[in-house]
């Protein structure tokens, strides 16, 4: 009874103080060894009632309640809070403050924790580090700065950012991206390509795909307070299914309830120039087979001699004249200086209970491609509030993002129209590309462009394009109620909704009858008609997430603390893609779905998934130096078989601050921590893989397809995918261990982490033998076969992060030099595949394919290779290498290791930062190389000065009368007029892929920034509290191995996940950026 | 203190437990949303919906990839010297990994045979015999094409999905026997039974794309197909062929064999709804003029003044390229005539002319009923009609006219050669390749077609052939998709080895 009354009383008094003085609390503050500490502030928590300790470390304080929380703090010591009661003497120990002990990080579920208590590796970056070089996307500034994180930007303004933590673990479904979490709520990171990416295709492939970025590229970096990267499963297990690849925890800026209004402005001007381009040869000019041919699209002609000669079509009885010599910087001259600007203004402030933060951000960016073909305009609005009313707090965040973006078609042109990049690569080296900019000029227009085999690149540039407009809202409300002294309940509801409208268009055109390109040229070759196209898509992505968390924090005794929580989660993600396109436009320039005599081809796709989860976590601390955390979670997913849809996973981690336990003050070690963690997450499959279904009767042809209904007859066949009613989740389990060391009073800090992550039960639609009846993907789909849990992938690696203050000046404005170094090595291996599966093909370009093969990496590049006999290449009758019957392993596409180095110098008001990113090892396939070798533009094609040659180290098969085959040394020359056959896979299947596959290592100067902070004196007159101006450059320098004379190895148009590891297929070049950034705070 | 906390913990645990129970019960309903809303479910399938899906698959591959490959290997047309697309075909360089090899095989099994088997099984259980016959004939026809291309293929253990991931390869001849017997079984059913359903989907047009459900025509297709199968056996199993044909004709009347094309028509000049060869070779390929007149066919047409040249190459005499000379620099190559394709061309499975030629050959070889010449004339006439040259028939087959004289000189060679001349109609080119491999006609030339001694119409080997001298392709190599995923797959057989019925 008494208990119940106490409880009632507790409820009644929950949020109000008693008005009566209760008594005096007295005690003593010492260090861990018992020495008294003087001058320590002691305050009643949340009030102004306080005092400080005397020289003997003692204090006494009158308080209003019987039991209060006291906050102890002092310069150089770690603050501490203790619950005390009147009448009981208080003995508090404060630990000497060590920088490493003060760091607070935001962990899973948005919970802030002292970093030293964590049993896993984290990396945190603040707003200044993220925004130093005014990036458009939040992760761009972090490339090379996080050990174990591979971050790459893949193309022009607003294009996708690739972020892979600790290697690829997931084979199927293109799902190796980390989970992005903003203020505790998952953010959708769907690729924003729009379903109208290519006719009927939802995934990036070689044919004309568009990159409008991924979900994380929408967030305004200026609004971010900090980013914490949780690389391992030990850290992310609480998120359940979605965080199997690690998590990026984003904390946004909030208003401070301090009564002051703060206005901050950040703006930048950004310029971009084209980065690496394929190197072209300068010895041979237009032609084919060694002959000068006016209408050829390659440089297989005679030697350049500089003599003025007519070129191109004869129009109105006249022809242009130019010297027969290579044009310098021919492709480079096509590109222009990209310009961009960012403007961000934020207002923040608040009264004693409520803080607010409002911001408006604008990015306007016109990339290096002339015209607005690559263009991004992004407006972001944010309003956040945070209120505290006694024991209740309420936070809200509303974010609206409007994007208007143009992206060029990349990849392979098709009958509806050409691609800019393909067109550029097939112009002979002696023909000045920039002249073609007058693409309506009579010599360069559709009728008379010099070659019927290609198109004037300025035509697709000006006449074709794609635009996406999107509206995105994301936000959350978060309520916390401290309903009992040690209990807090928190409810959080978040949502992320995107609507996108994508519009692509290609102008129809055809050479006029009788014109040069209609076949009236020296080769009699007509150019195919471009029938034109209009693509419209409407896409919706929406996620809802809510968590209810009850947490309990208590010092159990003098030595033991307990932090515990239990929670429940609801998650739903919905998607709808509607897509229509027409071809054969009737009226040029009218880009509407009605503009064709043919009906539009449409598709409609819906996807819905739900998950329910419950979880619990408890951390027990011992003497503030040993922490053990255990967590469990159970999810129920809609995408698993309904009667077996639960996923359970546990995790445990521990941290030991050895430097607190032992007195290391006589050693150089100022901080020493050991940690170890184990965690599991279970990932559910993509929706709709458990039930048998039909498919449309559409049939794939060699090119194009035959679609149903056919002349009024509807047709549906049995699906070519065998669903799996026993599908299991993918289970990722990871063990990691590490140490964090501070040396010489933390002048040197070192973090070393080793981990092993096993991703088991990979879900994949396993290709099975066609004769089983399930082999052919439907048009627009990429796979067929049996849905199965197929195997195990292990990533094992080590990460090292080293920070050192090389020079640390005592004077506040003196010279300081700091270096930050990261090293990460990850070994990726497919341990096994089930059912005797020999490999899984992840992506293909022509005859190059990316495979996951047991015993090798998940990303192994296979392609045609030479047939070998006794170590010699077997050639055919023409002297050209033959292909071996099986594809050859060219090695893993994954980097062997990566290193980053950042140097920071500060002197007076200046600070200079320079970071390098080095990635070593791995191979890639280049579709750009393929085209410049085919056209004879590439430098490699001048091999042997294009004189006749015999393929080195080769033999030819000789069959005698009775059919016996022997091999004789090959003497068959590849003639000077047939040189081109050596450089093309059709004629040289044996070694042409060796020419197109190369080492993807690189060293990049990621960024260099110089910032000048205005002196306070000047600023205070203008009521400015802080101001700085900086100049920066990104991707300024790039070093690659000699073999790569083609592309920036980071550029790809094959997506930002595992499939993109294959390489690139005639993608847009990556740009170098430089600019100036201004920060002012009032 | 302690006990209070314990109590509070119990209360909150109870609260959470209640919440958990609530979650667990709502779980089932909220989570039972995994039925794909984007496609019909398996239970929505019906014979009327699935049969046309199968027919389209056979149509698409026979009339697409295989027509082009067959057309080049039958030397009707050749790779243009100013383009690239089909160089490997003309170089006889089709490898196990090539798309043409794999995609036809994959689609014929997955979208063709599997759907036919569904219709066979489903109609059998429903005693819906008209669908049973149609699916059986289409499955036999499609399987026959695969046997003719690859010799051994999985048959008895095929189409079982995960129940048999490694189906054994069956002997081609055994498969043929089984196909014939399955046709016989289907023909023996009662097509007047009340369990037969109309060949339409309610509210739609006929679900059968070939004959609109006309069972009498399907019976003719079935018999003509049997005749074709028996004639394929003339080299390997002549006595079986002879006995089969004699028994087939014993019960024959005028309605036994096809007198019209077994074909899919109704293509429209619209993307994805047009003739598959046109769609893939013209509409969807950026170079529409890869296929140029071959000297092999063009020289024959010129020699005899055959007016079908107009139909095939749009010209009364064709400017042609020597077969396989795609690297040649002869100036006239650039303007060589392009093979004429139309978006509305039919895709023919067995043509009316072919039916007559098959009957003619049967009579000539085994029946001796004296109708061989008459049937030959009918075949030639039907072939000319199909080419829009009906008016020209008499000037070729009347006594003393060229094709009459050729028959007189060598009847079998004349029949097969005329058949060869008819196959470019309706994307049926692959049959020209098969029939030459079976009969050796048209004969191989000892010299290349540039040689003055070259005899028009004789087959030549192009300068870019990757095969040992004198060799022609006689099959396709087992596709990589199959050999890499089926542990029962036999070793690769060279492209120059004849299939079981071949010479």
C-alpha cells in the first residue's frame, strides 16, 4: 500500500518541484586516487542552484527536494551527474578529462552516447568538415577520409554518389548501400533514375541510361550538424534489416533555446572543367583499312601529313578544306567551363523552452557539357523545432526539397537517337569537333555530317535530353517524456516521400533523300533514321517509420551503471512507377506522348513492403571504465513467407578503457581503449518473390521485342522466375575488435579495427539451365531462374585511422600542422554457392561480365580471352587470336587497399587542408576504350606503326588429312590494311578484351582548401560573430597507371552498386571543380 | 527503493508485453501483402492465355534470330561490306557464348516449350482436346527445330524447373520418334467432345495465332509436320522413314496435308507489334542494311530470269556481294541490294509450297504414285504466288521451261532447290539450311563465286571463314547457358559435325 502511494505521489509530482526546502547535501569530490579536487562546480541538475568545492574538495548545498541530481563539472575533468539524497554524504570521483573521453557520437536509433562507451568503430565529421569545399552532395567531401568507406562520385552535377562500407557483401538486388538515417529516421536512398530510364528497363545498363542521383544526394549538406559513420553490424544491429551494410547517421542543425537569433549565410561559386579524357593518337587520320575515306568515322586512314585537303560532304558543289593533321585537345574543346553556385541562409534561435532552425538552400549547377544538358537546380527548405517543457520534450523536422535536373543520355545510342559521348568518341582525330557546334550549318547538319556511321555530337546535345523534376518531403516528429525518474519514453514518427516526373526526348531526324548521309557518299552507306522518342515517367517513393522506445538509465550502485531500452518499430516502404514512351515521332520538336502514329508503350509497377520489429538493449558500465552492451531484435517482414516471416538477431559489444583502470601517466599513453563487438542483422528479400505468377507474353528479340497483346489477343505465359515459398532472410553477422590509443597527451591518436563480416543466405534469382524451362528474362527484366538463398560472402579487413599533431604551437595563432591518415584493406571472398552453382553473373557489357565465383571475390571480371596452347596464343587463318571456349578471369575489380591522407595547416587566421585518396588494385572494363580502339582513335592503335605484324607468341592450328590437329608457329601477318581487325572483339575475340580491361588504381587529390577567418575585431563592428572566406579545388589531380589512357576510374554509368564495379560504358567524364566559399554568421 | 523499481519494471514489462501481443496479432494481416500486384497470379492462367504466349515465342525466334542466321547460312543474303552486325555468321564463327546461339535456345525452351507443356497438361486434364492438339503440334514443331539445330537436347527430363535442374540430353532420333507419337496421340482425340472450349478468350479474338483455332487446318499441320519429320530420317533411318510415309499416305486424302501456310500473320507496322525480323534487323538496329543480296542466290535468279528477285531484293536483277566477303573492297559492294523486309511479313512455320515439295519428295522416294512432278509444279506455283509472281508461273514450269527441264534432269535436286528458293518468304530461311544439310542441295561449288567457272546457285565458302577449308556449319554448338548450368550437358560438338539426320 505504501509503495502504491509512493508511486502515485511520484506520478503526481512528476513534473513539478516541491516548494519546501528539504535540507542540505554535503560531500567531497576527489580524483580516482582519492586526492581532493578544488573548484569543482556543483549544481542541482536543470537549475541555477549550485556552489563549488573548497580546497579540501568538500561542498555543501541546500536543496528543495529529498532526492536530487547533482551535476559536477570542472575544467580538465569529465562532467558527471549523481543522484543524491539529503542526509547521505556524497563522495564523487572525477576523472581527468581526456579529449577521447569527451567525444559524444550519435549511434543507432538516434541515441547519443559517449564514444568511449562503445564497443565498435565509428567515425564522425562535423559540419565544417562536410562543407569545407561546398559539395552538392553530403558525402562528397568525405571521400578518402574514412577508413573502410569507399566513396565515389560518378558523374556530373547531382549524379549518384557511391558509398560502400567494408566491401560488398550482398550479391543480389543491387543492395550494398548503407542505410542513411536523419535524426533517427531512415531516409530513402532509391536511385532517382526514374522508371523511364530506358525502354522498359528499371536498372542501369549499357543502353542510354540517365543518372539523376540517389536519394542521399538530395540532402542539403549545409543543414547537417554532423555525420557519423557506423561501419559494422555490431553498431547497426538495432536498425534491423535495413542496416546490414552499415549506416550513415546524420544529425541536423537545431536551434538553441538561448534567446538569441542567429543568422548564418554560406555561399559558394563553383567552376568545373572536364577531367580525364581518353588519349587520342595523333599519327593517323580519317579512313578505314589504311585508306583515306571521306565518310568514315574512324582514324584507320593514312598517316597524317598536314597537307590541306578537302573533307566532309560535298554540298552545293563545295567542300571544306583543312590540314590533314591531328586536332589538339579535340574532345576537351567540346566541353565548357561548368559554373555553379550555392546559397544557404539559416535562421536559428529560440526562447527558454523552444528552439527553432529554419534554412533555405539553393544549388544551381550547370556542368561541363555545353548547354544545360547537365544541370541541377535544387531548393531546400527546412524547419525544425525543439522544445522542452519540464519532463516533456518535442522535436520536429520538416524538410522540402525541390529538384529540377537535366541529365544527358549516356551509353549506347539506339534507333531513336544518338548518345553525345558515343558520338564524340568516333570522330577521326583530324576532324575538329568544336566546328560541329554549328550543327545546323549545311556541312554539319543531319544531311551532310561527314559520316553516316555517326552523328554530330552537338545534335543530341541540343536536340535530345532528359529532365527530372522532383518534390521530396521528409521529416519527423519526436516526443520524449520522462515519466519516471529513470524512465523515458520516446515516440518518433518519420516519413520520406518523393514524387518525380521524368521526361526524356529525342528528336526524330533523317537525312534528306539524295543527301550525303542518305547514301550519296563515297561508300554509298546511308545513315539510319532516328525515329525519335518521348519518355515520360511518374515515380513515387514513400517510406514511413515509427519507433516507440522506453529507456531506463540508472546508476545501479557506486560502481555499476545501467542504460537499457526496449522498443518497437513499424516500417513501410511503398513505390509506384508509371512509365510510358513512344517512338517514331510525327512532328519534330513536339515532345508529347500523343506525337506518334503508334500507341504508347506503358508499364506500371507497384511495390509495397512492411516490417514490424521489437528490440531491446542494455549497457552495463563498471566504474566508468568497462562497458558491456547486449542487444536483441526481432523483425517480422512482409516479404518473407507469411508463415515464416520472423527474423531474430542478437548483438553484443564491450569497451574497456584501460587507461582509466591503470595508471599510465608515466608512459606516453594518454588514452587506451580496447573494444570488441559482435552483431547480426537479418535482411528481408525484395517483395514478391514467394508466390508463383505469370508474366506477359512479350518476347525478347535480338534487338527490340515482340509485345502483347498481339493483334487483340492477350497472352500471358508462365513466369520464368521460380518463386521460393521457403525463402529465408539474408543474415549478416560481423565480429570486430579494435583499439583506440592516444599518445603524448593525445597529440597522436590511433585507431585500429579488424573485422570479419559474413553475409549468408544471399538471395538471388539463380540462372538455371534453359532446358528446365526457366532461363530467359522477360523484356525489361534482368534475371530469370530460381529464387534461392545461395551462399556466403565474407569480408575480412583491417582499418587504421591515425591522427597526429605534427606541429602544435603554444600561441593561439601560431603554426599548427596536423595529419590524418587512413588505411583500409578489405579481402572479399565468396565462400560458397549452394546447389553446385558455379557462379553468379552480376552484370555484362558485350562479352565482359562481372561474376561472383566461389573462392574469388564477389566482383570478379571475366571476359573472352585467347585460346592458349603450350603458353602460346592460337590464331585463326587470318592470323587473329581465337577465343578460348570459356571466359577468362581478369581479376577482381575491387581495390586491394585504400589510403587517405589529409594535411591540415593553420596559421593565424588561415587554414589549409589538402587531402589525397589512393586506391590500389582491381581491374575495370571500359566501353570508352572499346569505342576509341574500334575507331582507331586510341593511342594503342598505333601499335607497330600500323605496319603488318604477326601476333607475338602465337601458333596456328594445322589439320592433316586424317583430321589430326597440330600447332605450328604462326607466320600469318595482320596486314597494314587489316590492322583494325586486331582491335575489335568481333574479329579478334582472343585478345581484344585485354585491350579494354585495365588496372583501376588511382591517386586523387580529392580537395585542397584554403580558408581565411576574418579577425574578430573587424567583425564585431559589423555585428558579425564569425566570418570566413575560402577557396577550394576538388579532384584537381589524378594519377592512374600507364595502361589507363581512357577514363577516370571512378566514372561509371552502370549504377552506384556492385553492378557498377564492371567499369563504365561510354559514360560522362568526371569533372574537376574549383571555387570560392563564404561563411558569415550574425 | 529496489522493490519499487522492480515493481515499475514489472508494470512497464506488462505494458510492453501487451504491446507485443498486439503487434503479433496484427502482424499476420498487416504483413500478408506479398502478392505481386503487377502481374497475374498463377491461378489466373488458362490455356487460352498461355497458348498464344508460346506461339509468339516460336514466332519470334524462328522469324528473328534464326531467320537471319539461316538466311546467311543458306546464302540468300550476306553481311554488307560497309556494316558489321552479322560478320560472325558469315565467318561461320558462331560460338557457344554467342547471343544468337543462346537466346534462341533460352526463349524456345522458356517461353515456347514450357508454355506449350502447360497447355498440354492443363487441356489434357480438362479433356479440352482442341487445345491439346494445338499445343502438341506447336511443341513438336518447336522441339524439332531445336533438335535440327543441336542434335541432342534435353527432352524427357526437360521443363521441370527445380524438380530437375540437370535434365539429361536425349538422342535426337529418339526425340523425333516421341514427337511423332505425341502427334498421333493428339490426333486420336475426340474434337467434338463437349469438354472442348472455343478457341477464344471471351470478348477477344481467337487465342490461336496460327489458324484461329481451325482444327481441320491443325490436323493438316500435324500431318505435314509428321511428313517433314519422316523425311528428315531418310539418311539415318530410311526404312523407318519409308514405312512412316507409306502409312501416312495410306490414309491420306486431299485434306491430309497443308495447302495453305501454317504461319503467324497479322503483324502491324508498329514497334513491337511487327514482323520479328523486321523489328530486330530494321526497326531496332541502327544499321538497317546489313543484309545484302548474295551472289549465290542472285546469280541463280539471274541465270534463270527468276522474277522473284523483285520480291527478294527489290530489283529485277540484283547487285550482289559474294557470300561472306564482308571485308571486300569491290566498289559495287557499297550499293549492293538490300534484302527486302516488310513490317507486316508473315512468319511461316510450314509454307503451302513446302507442303507440296515434301509430298513430292515422299512420292519420288517411297510412294512411286506418280504424283511427284505434279506436286513439284504445285510447289513452284505456290512459291511464285507467295512471292507475288503468280503471272510468271507458266513461263517457268510449263513443259520445256527452265524449272520443268531441271526437274526432268534431276528430280530430287530440283525439288530441294526449288524449296531452297522459296524459303526467303516468311522468315523461313533456317529451313533452307536444314534441307541442304539433309540433302546436299544446292551443291557446293569447288570455286569461289568470283571465279569465271562458278556455276550460279552453288554454295561457296567466304574468304573470312574461320573453319578449316571446305567445311560448312552443320549445326549450332551447345549454348553456354545450358552447358554452364546443366551438369548433364555433353561435351561441345564442333559446328561442322552433322546432326543425326544430316549428311
